[in-house]
């Protein structure tokens, strides 16, 4: 497909997303099935155009003076890809499979349009109803923080120290221009290709051997900040597919005991194959047998560390799921806050005196982060917050000590601050 034809296809897909309010990946998949002439490279290029446009939906519409799919995509080519009016005009020549030529208004917008005077939610490309939350988190700098969240995400991997080391993996992936991660000592990063396509690291022999896991550096860091010691008794209360469980096992050098569970046992299905590939031996997977079953019965008051990777709105992952930010609704936030309170209360039952809860979200919203911690402390007087700078220093990550959250209960990682997805962690210690 020509670049112009890809642009036309991307506009059609964006129209479909807007009309039927469906997830972008579902629409892209359906388009690919109905246009089998498009090769994998074509589909990847179109997907990149669609996701870039969703990242810059508000700001692109602002400079173009329109919220149409065409305007969104043309504005994105200018804002995200640095194309000037002549380069964009060359794509829109009205030829076969090409978009119609630029109008005079479109030319004017692409030549003179700026974000000067745009409100923060437009400049930062996020829903207006969340502006108060982002102001509480980042103050006047919220637009800049959220602009960083509107960029493409790299592919990060965590080296599995149970099997290998950084140097070995770097040598085996040398053809991918692997870089060291910014903060994680076992993290490596592979930037997207120029057209936005991500490299395929799962097809590499080193991945099949269990030498590394695909995991955003922020997710690696919050697992490290939980600081499990070898020999500890640990619960991963919302283990899901097991990414953080595997990270805990490596930090503990396969010693001690990790109990991995999740309220939905279907989410646990990938963990078994991942454990085998990674060579993990100190994890017991406890699947609930029903809604009323408690798979951790008998562990109350005996656990050194409970890791709570809490359900949340996922605002910190918008680089990877840009359409999610336009689909999130206030009622979803309220639901997540209720679930966070429930899982924290459950975690408190298992911690022994002196033990800790590592409360983690992939969110930037204070209500899900400091707010959830504040409400937990009001319900549980026997717990206290561990100072965030102490958390960072204890984990050997003193470079993160300054990234304290708005109310000071935890550490807040963001694309602008740390170059990672948005993650929050607070450590709560049982003191009475």
C-alpha cells in the first residue's frame, strides 16, 4: 500500500472507532480481516497512524479547528511526525486510494495553527473531566506531564537473573539496538521503529529460553521497591499473568515462598507457562475455587510482604493504550476506588507485625493513589506509611527518592519524570 492509501485506511478506521465506540484494536483487527491484500507491514503502519492520532486527539483537533477523523489525523502528522503542510499535501492529492486534497482552511491550520492558549486538557491530550485530578497530581505542570504520556512507548525487557545476565542478553539482541534502562539494573529498552512499529522480542531464542520477560521499566521498578528479601513469606494478591510474581522470585533468588493469587482465576492462566520458562521454583499458585472461596486461608498474620497490584483505571499506561483514555468514564473510576479499598483491607489480614503492604497502581490519579492510602490508614490505625525516600534507598534505587507523590505517601513514576509508564507505589507497615 502507498503512504496515501494507508492514510485513507487510517481515517476510515478512526471513523469506525468514533461511530461504534469500539476499542481501537478490535476495529483494526476487523479491518485487517476484511482487507487481506494488506500485508503485515501495511497493517502495522496503519495501526501506528491510528494510535498516534488517538494519542493526540484533542491537540490535533484544536489546531485543525475540527474533531473529524480526517482533521485528527492531519493534525497528528503535523504535531507528532513533524510533517509540514507541503509534505501532508503530497499525501492528500486526491488520487487513487488517496485522501482528498487539502482545503484552504486545512492548509491555513497546518501552516499557522498552534497550541498557544489551549487549555491544559487539550495541550495534554486527556479528557476534560480528569483535569482536576491531574492538577492535584502535577499542578501547573500537568499539561507537560500528560504530553509525555501521549508519546509512543518503547519495548522494555527485564533480564531474568535466575538464568542469565545483562551482558549475555545484550549480545543476543545486538541486532535490535538494545539500550540500558534508565533506573532498573536488570532492565533494557528497545525503541520503536521510525514508523512506530514495535520490534518482536517474543520470537527471539533468548525469550524462549526464559532469559528475559517483556515488562515496562516502571513495573520492574515498583517490584524492586517492594524489596522482598530471600527467605521471606510473600503474597502477590493480584498476580494476574504473573509479571510481578516472576520479578519477585528473581529478587528472592528462588528462595522463601511466594503465594500468587487473583480474584479471577482466568487471569492466572499464563503464569504456569511463564514460571516454567523462567525457571521459577518458589511460587505456589493459589486459585480461588469459587466466589466465596479464600485460597489464602491459614496465612493470616504470617506474611512478611503483601504486594497489591491493585485494579485501577490504567491512566499510567495510556502510551500503550491511547484509546483507553477517551473511553474511561467517572463511574469506572468510582468502581476502581471501591475495589482498591476491598483489596487493601484483604491484604491487611495477612501481614504480620512489622510486615508490609506494597500498594501499587498503574495510575496517575491521586484518588486511586494517595487517596486510597489515606482512606486505608483511616480504617486501619495499626499501619503507618514508610517514608517514600526510605523506600527508594532501601531498595537501592535512591535516584527515585525525589519522585514523591502529591500528598507524600508514595512514589509516582511517569514518562516525563522517569521515562516509564505511570506507576505509583506506597509502602504500609504494620506497627501495632
